[in-house]
C-alpha cells in the first residue's frame, strides 16, 4: 500500500477526468496490486459527486476465457461490455498485471475475435470517441522487472512522471502544436530509418494528462497514403503476449510492403493482416516527457520518451482523422537520441529536431528538458 496512491487518484479524478457531479465512471482495474489505488479512486469519484462502477479482473482470467471460447461467445462477451460502456460518461483503466506474457498462448484466431468484437466496437469506436477516459499502469513487481529497476526505484519514477505539472506542460506544447498545424511534409531519419509523410490538414492534438498517465506527446496522423520509406522501431515492444527487440517496416504509398524483426516475423504478418487498415498508419506523434529516456517495453511509458517519435498501425483517432479503420491500434516507437543512434526531424525541409533535441527557434526554449523540468509536481487540492 503506497500513500502516494491518494494523490494520484486525485489527479485522475480532478484533472484527467475533470469529473462532474452525477457522472458514471467505469473503473477497469487489472491485477491485485491495484487494489489500494482502486479504493482511493472510488473515494475520490464518490466525494466529487460521481458514481463509481468497479470492474476488477486480471489478464489471467481473460486468458482462460479466450483459450476456451468460440467466436460466438467472444461476440456475446463484447456485446455485454458494449452495453455497459454506453452507460458511462468516464472510463479509467489501470493495468497492474503480474505477467505481461499471460496471454502468450492464446491463439491468433481468438485474438482476432477479441480485437474485432471487443476492442474495436467497445473501445476504439465508442469509448475513445464518447467518454472522458484515462489509462494508467501500476508499478507492480513485473513492471519493475521489465524496466530492470528495483521495485522501490521504479515506484519513485512512476509517481514522479504521473504527477508532473500537466497544466504547465500543456502550455509548453502549444508552439509544437502550432508548427505542426502549419506543416505539410515531414521527414524522419535515424539508424536504418528514412521516411517521409504528409500531415497537411490533419488535426493536431496535445496529450497533456487527460487521457494517459504518464502523458506527454503531440500527435496527428499522416495522410493515409503519404508514408514512404523505412522505419526501424528501436524500442522493444510487447503485443499480444509476444516481445520484439526491434521491428523494421517498409512503406509504399502508406502501406506496409516489407518487414524485418528481431524475431517471429510471421506473427507480425498475421497482426498486420488483421484487416486492411492494420497495415496503414493511423497516428503519428512526438514523445516529450522530460523524465522518460529509456524504454521499458510498456507502450504507455515508451511512447512518451523525450526525443522519440511513434506511429500507430491501425485505427486513427477521431480527433486526428485520416480515414484509417482497423481492429488494432499498435504504437511502435523510434528513439532518436544519441544513445540510440541519433536521428533528425524536418518540417517542410527545415531541420526542427536533431538527435532528440528541438532546434527550431519556436521550440527549443519551451520544449528543452531543462524548461520542462523547471515545473513542480502537480499537487491537487483535496476534494470537497
């Protein structure tokens, strides 16, 4: 039991959700380690005048169901969750699983059913578009092991990055958002990476603690068929119970036409063949969090790494619409700092970021690590 959970729960309720009296909140908590944060969140929601609906589970339970179910059972399971989600104004997901590989022996067929009948309709098409939501991890022993840190050191990092002064951080993102809104062509280079894409006339969104904790990115989407070239994603990733150290994708007219990987390329081909949209990019984003510098194989953290960019294969967000539809949304991260081989970013032929550091005159002061770290941790006022 960590006393910092009370403060984190207040950040979630008061800042991330901006909870209003009478709003119903689905609390989707996974793993026994999340119990104390769940209790604090129930209290926070209730004292703010909301109505909490706890949904407690574990990845091991989902594994048992998916290994035994047929498609009709998965479809029915998805419909139940769809009905429940449509009664909610807010959604909080906290994942404190003890084993990120719990679902590694679920068949790809069952995973496809889950994506098609649960993830796409319930989350990608309804929850993301129609609720106020925030997604977190929890500093379990398994996450500390993934990060190759002690449990105590990882917990210190976790609470630090989740309680940044996100209101101040949000203001610092404004110049990048403005510049991206004026940009057409983007070129990205790094080790074994050289790709161009267009973001012309696609909305740009700041991620400033209202949907993820930790947060810290500015995203848009590429014009769907504009992505051409090669990207090597050098941040390790886990998807569907399989882990990769690196993945290299070749794009032509927006679509994946070739791939290489540290292992299991056939598994990747199955994932990108989920549907037509799974082989196109639905999101393009820059990571900005000043306290995140190395990957821990957890997307929620790694996509925010300072000096990185990421693309999501599959479903786009309705707030940055490029028309791509899919049952998957998989963020893959490329880190461009010197430690990871360096790399540059150009907007319409002008160098804006070099080896992970912003050099454009509109960005270098507001988004330097020193400037972002100058703010203090967020200390919300008690509810009531």
